[in-house]
C-alpha cells in the first residue's frame, strides 16, 4: 500500500508541471472567478498522466505490482486510484478539450468503446487503468463488474460532442467507436429491456452495482429498474447517434434514430414521466413496475439536463424550481461536491443565470479560499471532476461558447449573471481555429480568431427579444427564436481571420 501511495504522489508531482500549447485563460472583473479559474487550470493539468510511469493496478493483497507506461489519459475518479471512470470521463471531457487534452480524450473514449463486448452485453468497463487494462477494483470477470446504464449512453453522446469541438475524423471513422455506438443504441437496449419491455434500458434492480444499476445514484436508488438519468441519457444518445450517421452520409438511418428519439421523448412526457404524477416528474420505476417520484439527485436533475422534459410546460419550470429547492435543503444537498458540479450547467442551459451562478459560487466556496486552493479540503474535495468541470462551467455554460452547426463555426450566447460585468476568454479551440470571446454582460460580444479556415461563421446570440442587432456598429435585422425554453435573438456573421468583430443589442 505504501508503494502504491508513493507512486501516486510521485505521478501527481511529475504531471503538475505539465505544459500546454493551448493555454486557455480568462480575464474578468469578478476577482473570485478569476482566481478559481486559474486554480482549476493548474489543478486539472496536475491530473494528466500521459507518458508517465506507475504501478499496474493490483487489487489482491500482497501481490506485487509491475511498472507500466501510461497511455494518453488523465485522472477521472478518485485521485488515489490509477484509473479513469466512464461517468467521470463523460463529465470532464469538454473541460479537458478546452485545456488541450485532445489525444487524451480520444484515447480514453476509445478505450471504453473497445471494452464493450458481446460477452459483457455491450456494457463498457466502468473503470480502466492508465495502462489500458481493466481496473480490478471494479472488475472481477465479465459477469461481475460495476456498470451503470447512463454511462453507456453518455459515451455515445460524448462521441458526438467531441467531434463537434475537434472536427477530428477519428470520432466518425474509428472502428471501435462505430461498433460501440451502434450496439449501444440497438443491441444494448434490446438486451436490457426485459422486465418492463418499453424500449427503455433497465437493470435487474438487485441493488448490486456489480450486477448493474439503472442510475448514477448509488447511495439510494440501486433497486430501480429504470431511472431518470438512464432514460434521459438514452434520449440524448439517440440524437447523438443520428448526428454521427448524418455526418457520415447515412441520412435515412439518421432520420430513423431521430424518430426513435422523438418517440422516446413523447413516451416520457405522456406516460413514463407523468404517470400518477400531477405536478412534477417521475424519476424511475421499481421492480413492481410502479413509478417513483420525489428527490433522486442524479435521476432527478438529469431529466431536464438531458432535455427530455417538455420545455414548453409549466411542469418543466416547476421541476427546475423543485430541483433548486431540494438542493437548498439539508437533506437534498449531496455531500459529494462532484455531484453538484452538474448543477450550474443545468440552470445556465435554461437561461436561469442567477441560479447557475448561485450554484457555481457554492462550488467555488467549497474549493475554499485562494490561499487554500492547492490543498482543497472537504468531502471528495480533491476530486478531478471539480476542476475539469469548472472550466467547462465557465466557458461553455456561463460565457456561452459552443461549436456551431457548420464545420467552421461557433455559437455564443452569454449567460453572465448580474454580479459579473465582463469576462474575456482567450484560446478556445474549435476544430483548427482558436477563438477569443469577450462577453459584456448579456448585451455585447466581441470575437476574434486565428488559425483554421480563412472564413468562419459566427452565430451571435443574446437572451431576450431584439428585432435588430448591431454588427460593428451597423444595424441589422435579427432572428428571434426559442432555445431551451427561453427567448433569444441571434444573427449569423461571416468573419475573417485575425480581425475583431462586435455584435451588440444596442449602440
């Protein structure tokens, strides 16, 4: 055990000086945000293990460990386990991309995809050691290993998202990814839809994570056979697979999976999610095929997070209120800080910027003071998810930067709260272009880029209804639409390399 800890500490120290060419940075008037973002960059990069050496994972007592070189990877799970976990990886991947860890992301995603086999009923391994072997703490044999249904579908969703951010053709053409994605949305669902045959992947409800669970909520709901985070993630997997099919020219198959997603969404909003529930949503079903409501942490907040709830309904809005209220209660707030890192994204997504910032500030408070950041204390305080996800919470969720629908494009829509007047983020990589975005509250955005194609397309969006927007001071008619339940105005701007553009709601 002492040897294991020594290697873990040595590895952490060796990668703390990890250098990145893609040095994302922010400049903001909010001092606390500035400091915690700088901390998060350093902390997340300290978890990179690419090219380092450490012990092969061994779980049996008194068995010696050999030394192995680590594949491109980073910690995604408990810091003293030399492994990356599927759930953690899915949540950390966008932050990792923003930090320049593109090869690490691809290697780790492919490792999970390749680990899903017919013998494992197309479940990927829950945890993989840095040397590429099954992490033995969570794997005994092909019938006895930790597995949780949402992770299967989140890996498919992450495949499409990482392609959007990188434009790396391997995400479209790699054989292991192709096989896994195809099986996850077809054979996997069929093999795990037995007790309650309705097209929703299920677990046996034994309460044993080594036999599989329907939910990420390991502390309470292991006996659910279907869960909200499972059905929500399955919905997004269908959409992601449809996108991947369309990108590879398989339009008819893409349409079929878009239809599957629509059918599942309708089923949730007319039966699964509302049966015997007049006000909020069901979050799962038990072994007696009875709906389960109330507070389920992950299987509650994943429902709107994965956009399976009807955003046009009062039920959806009431459920966001319910989630905020439960998190604000002593009984409903998760003890593990990494679970709460999902919450800012949820509220920013739906234009509830003050709530998003409230929960991001809560996470920052748990990171402690600036002087104590290097030795973060508290339950699971040193968890890699905290630093990686904070990067994406700020850049993607609050500043509002996302890859665009076209190959050489991006979208912006500020979600800055009232506490923050401005945030400038530099070196955001999408495809081969590097962007700098300066958000002035929710009324003005300045953009420039270098690298990539000579011409890019920018969809500049702003919350609210603005019939006209001003592009470098010139008044232009805008488009007004609905995005995740809130009204926003946008305009598409054709932009050139190494030039600066400003779009604003007023002069």
